């Protein structure tokens, strides 16, 4: 099986944020910086792949570009593979306000595929890093169009100070990426045993 990693939205090219959707960034943070979700998603995917080099696992980044590639095109890319599992990396929240009430990781699945069966694995491993908000069904376009099991991870809130100030650091990115990779390795193991 091959893992296909999707980094949500667009990154930054020559100081211009490529994401077309509004509010996909943090409010201005206490240190004066802003977290740009699409750029951060790319750092996480890159880190997962970097950490995976010592492991026996096949991973492809389906959006190596910094441009905000349309979701239909992303779906076309994932559907060009056989025997794959899709993980879409995002951060939750908005730049409109800060929240104290919401924080932590949410795993989204869609009923058309067997992603739900494995979503608990991500919740389990990632909750060692940030709090666990649970598993929900939602018809995100990539999840509905993917022919493979597909999960969308909303890895914390960019408008929650505790989440964002940790997750924006090198250490935060490394710990989160490592927990996602551990989940992927665990799922490989479960699938192997099921055969
Ligand atoms: Zn997003």
C-alpha cells in the first residue's frame, strides 16, 4: 500500500499567500507573527516524509507545488494510484477571532470509504501531542471523491493560543508529524495482519 499525503490549500510564493479561501490563517499572534495554514500544512507533510526515511513505508506528497491546487485535481491525482490511503493535513480555525473553548485534533472521515475504521489510530497517537476532539463524518470534497480510504486531519486550532504557539514551532511540527507517521505505520501493521 502507498500513502498519499495532501497538504491543504496553498503555500507562500515570494511573500504572497496562494490560498484562495478566506481566513485560512491565524490572527496576529502575541509574538507578532501569523501562521499561514497552507504553508504550515506543507511543513508537516515534508516533516512526515523526512521522518519516514528510516521506516519501511511508501509515501507520496500529491501536492509538491506551493500553488493552491484545486481539489478536483488533487482527487484526480490520488485516484491515479492503486492500493492507497489518503491523508489530508489541515489546521482548524480562522483569523477572525481567538478561541479558548476549542482546541485539539479532529479526524474527519466520509462514509464512502473505510477510512472510519482507522481514524481512531490517528486520534490515539496524536492525542499524545495535542488534545483529542474525536472522529466526525463530513463530506469534504477530497474525501467524497477519493476512491481510496481517506481521512482529513484538522490538527489543532490556529486561533487557539495554546495549540498554535506550540504547533508553529519546529518542535511542535516534529512531534505532531512523528505521531502521524506512527499512526500510518500502525495502520500498515493492522492491514498486514488482516490479510
Ligand atoms: Zn484547511
